[in-house]
C-alpha cells in the first residue's frame, strides 16, 4: 500500500514538473511553479524558510521522502530502473558498503566551491537543477518538434489549435552537460539503482544524515524474518544488510519496495523507540581523500584564473559585449553567483527566447547561468515571467512598475555601422523598438533622421540590438553593467489635442 | 488489397499531405489565383470624421458602394490589421479591435467563405494578439486568427516592378486569399516618418531587416507593387499616434482624432492620412519618402484634388 502511494505521488509530481518545464504555450497555470520552489537547493538558496522547515520536518518524520517522490531526478532514476527490469528479468541488487567519505567529500567540495564563487558545481550536482536542464535542453526540443508535427497534421485539416514553434539549441555547452548528466545518471540507475543519490548527490547525503534520526523508519522484525534476503535483492538503494538485519538509513530512500516483497511481513514502516543503527565510518580510504582534496584545490584555483580573464575581441567596428547582461530581477552577476543553480526554468519560460545559458561570460563559476542574448528576440518591456518563476531567488520577483524602470544594460551606438550613415537612407528600426525612447531619431543630413542615445533611460531590453539590420556588424548594442540600476522615466503630460478638419 | 498494402498506402498518403507547396510552384501559379479586378466604386476616397470606429466604417463603406462590391460570395478574405505591439487599444499602437471586428462581420455578411486575420508582429506575437484585443474581437466576429511568427508560413514572391526589393517572402494567408483588406492604424514612425497603409505591408512580409538595410522608403514603395494588391485600404485614425511612433511610450503620444479613411488607391489614402496627421504635428508630404516613390511606381496618386473624394463629418 505504502509503495503504491509512493508510486502514484512520485509519478504525478514528476509528470507535472516535467510538463511545467516543457509547456511553452502556457496551458499550465503559473501556480505550478511552486513545484520548483519546494526543491531543496533552490529553497536553501532563496532562504525559503517555510519550505526548508517543511522539508526538514518531513524528513525527520518519514525519512527521505523528498528523494523518493519530490525530486524529479530521483523519479527519473526509478523510471530507468523499471525499464532495466524489463530487459533483465533477473535483475538483483545487493547490499554495498556506504561511501561515507566520498559522499561527505562531495558535500564539502561543493560547499567550499560555492563559497568561493564557483557556483557551477552546486548547479551541476543539484538533482533538481540537473533535471531541469535535461528537460529544457534534451526533452524540450523533442516536445517542440512533436508540437510542430501535430501542427502540420491539424492544419491540413483546417484546425488551428496548434502553432509552429522554432526548435533550436539554446546553448551547446548546456546541451552537452545536460546530455552527459542524463546518460551518466541513467547508466548508473540502469546498472545499480540509486547510486547517484547515495554517492554523489549532496542533497541525498544531507537528507540521508537527517533521516537517520527520523521517527518513522523501515524496520526489520527479527522474530518474523526468516533471512530469505529478498528485501536486500529488491533494494535499489543497496542499503539493506540482510545478514546482520540492518538498514543503512542514510541511504534508504523510502521506496517501500522491500515492504511488498517480504513474504513474512517482517518489514514494517514504524516508529518503535529503537536506537538508530550507527553506520561505522572506518575504512577511510586515504588515497581517495587526497584525490578529492586535489580535485577541490585545482577546481578552486581554476575559477580564480578564469574569472579574471575577459574575452574582448577588438575589431574596429565590431560591437562586442564585455560584460554579460544578467536577467531582470537578478540585480547583478554576483547575485546570480550567490543564488542561481542553473535549473534553466527561466530559459524555458521566456516567451521571447532571450535568456540563454552563459558559457564563460560570467567566469568559470557561472557556467550555465542565465544571461540575456538578443539573437532570437529581445526582453519584452511588459513581461516579468522569468522573475516570477525563479525558485531560488536568483531572479527576485518584480512588479510591472519595477520592471519598467530596471536597467539591465546600457545602449551603445556605433555611428560608422549605421545604415543612415553608410547608405544615406532611412531606417530607425532601433528607435522603433525602444520602449523608453532611450534611442530616439534626431535630424541628420538630407531630411534623414539618425539614432540618438540616452543611456540614462535605457532599460537594456535589447530591442535595438535585435532589430538593427546593419551587416556584418550591428550599429547598436547593449553593454552589460556590473549591477542593475533604477532609471528615472519622466511622466509626460497628456495634451488635449482637437482635430476638427480633414487637413486636405 | 491486403492489410500491409493498405497500411503502406495510408502512410504514403499521409506523407504526401505533409509536403508543402514549394516557392517555385507559387511563382508559377500566382497569376492564376490573383484577385480579379475589383469593381470601380462611386468615390476614389472616402474620409469620415467625428464618430465611433464602427459607425464611421459603416458610413464610409456604404459610400464606397458597400462591402459586397469588394468581397464576393465564397471568397477567402484576409483582414490585415496592425497588431505589431504588445499594447492595449488605448495606446494606439495597433488597429482598433472594434473596427477590425466590424470589417470581418461585413465580409461574412457579403458572403465570404472564410476571413483570416494575422500580422507579423514586432513584440512577442502571442502577447500582441491577446493584449491588442484583436484576437478576441476577430474570433468573436467569426474570423480565423492565424500565426505569422515563423518563416515557414511565408512563400517567396517576385516583385518585378520593385526597384530595391526584387522579391519578398509573403505570408501564405495573403497568397492563398481571393482578396485582402489592409487595415492600418495612423501613426508617426521614427524611420519611415509615417506608418499607414503602405508601411502596414511590412506585416505581411518575413524579412523586414532587408527593408531597413536596403533603402527603407524605396522598399516600402516596392512591396506595394505586389501583384495581389489589397482590395481596400481602411485607415484607422480613431486614435492616432503623434509622437514616439510606431511603438509609443504612453497616453501622451496618442490623440483621439476620430477619423477613418477608405480607398483602393494606396498612395492617395496615405497622402490624405498624412495631411490629416499634419494638423496635429508638422509632417510635410515630401518628408514621407515612400509616398513619392510609390507614385513614381504608378501605384497611385498624391494629387488628391484630382480624385473624386467624399468627406463626411458625423
């Protein structure tokens, strides 16, 4: 029964969160973003106390329910495992020793790296964020292609329910990372169940530690147990030592598979006042420890080296952003480094396809973090979706009024590239798209008008840069700024103009 | 036929259905599905002032000889408003939704088989369609609102009479229609000076960047040499955007001018609308370069005085 409940809850939450990531048409209400806010790492970074207390209480009561049902990466591994069973009828698990040193080393290195601004690592390992990236970069293109196929079929029959969407790769580096994550964790799950959760995942390690003290636990009634060992063979966390009748609660993810397989009803999910089984942490592997330290130190050193190098290509007329533009609500790139785990929900939800994962634009520590890129569109002046959905507080929520005055970057104009200057013909595409008229058209030669910029009221939406038709180098672009500003936009008076005649 | 062959045939048929008409096919066939010459109306241009959009259009189209003169029974019609911006109707960034709905209803009354509405928007198309109020109004009036945000909706058409623009990718809805009605809103424009009927053609093409980089004013005139010209131009000047166009910043850019113009002569109607605009803000005709360029391409006349014009004040 418990197992069935677990499966129903997991599959439902998994389906909903995956669909929420994929849904580009907005058929799922925005409220579903709470599914991302109840994830451990985002809640931790957002200092979302309610969620953290709730998750802690849940774990102290029932153990790693988060890992079994709420974490989409956990459910993904269960799905792979189920598939594996189809192909290997005699698939069996067996008890293995806990990798305590490795687990805590990963937690330690991740934490230190994070404190030193190398957020990449926590983003890479956080199971929710890793799953988000897999959904956005691997599943979503397929979802979009499927939509386009349905569109072509339905439109043939005169039905306009579907519309075409562009299918493209947002970022090669993030696609590669997502694919490697998908395949690595999938492979581990295929061969041996929840290995990722119990050796690498920092969330798993910490929750595992907490769940050793949880009230309800799976317990073996030694009076009933006939030591058949079937529970151990069924355990995808490999945490039941059937010989000694002990369960490693730091690794048990509460799947309840063992409860169902026990013919003697010796396995119970109960709370007798029994001392938690202490896991001995002897057998420390010195070489492993040294290796982990070396990895950590090298990683840290590398961040410092890379963070300082900036990629500036200087061709005379080429517009090249030297500072990446961080999304609305992020306040600064530093804030992103403090908060963002690169789940890419904002990347997926941006209706204008403006948010793109960075490569090294924010330094090595900020690989995969979101930045604005104006190749496919520009940031809609009247849109706050990215900051509405962000679960980790990396993009702080904005009201429409706040969004209208937030400066994310500043417009730069290169006269030598401008069509009006080079060709002597009208253009004005940049000013046309400017919501604040930070780019306005002023008189030029021969009755022409030419762009004039006022960086003081520029919000950095990129409308001008996106639309500028100058080739091969744009005449106008947005340069990033170290931290976002508030611009002052004067309210214009509405004049009462009367038109009484036709004028011709 | 056994089951295997049946399934094969089914699959083949399905696959064939998904094959799209190629550009070359369009070029070869475009002469055959071009609109038949529209009937001459009593007036060359009708200008209406002082009423609400729907009432002004009703009066105006009646003077033009009624919608049935332009839309015949069984026609596939496109009504092409300006839906370029994510703006509410009060900000005059887009065509008035009530006017669009009224035109659609009159087309249907005249016997149109289907009325299609679209625009190649500047802002995110879903937000434009929704917040302009046009999608809801058009659907309620019985039209089909189709997207225009992907290149695959467009087909290449050659423009032999164009000077700078020799070919353009035009939205398939226009190419597949029997007639189309051009319904711009009257706006100031930072680059083209004015955005009226001719400028509204930039919403039926895919590659607008080419216009801007190859003499914008000439390209605006060139696109109007499209063989399938709009059967009617209806300029919405109920609210006009006097400054900061075509996007506008706030209500301060908008003037409630309560005007409406209808004509088949695209140069004449844009000339008339520019003169109307000139009363609010100085806008000499020669500054709006595409007017003279279009006249030079024999697309119409800027000499309104020589035309049969009906002016109505409500």
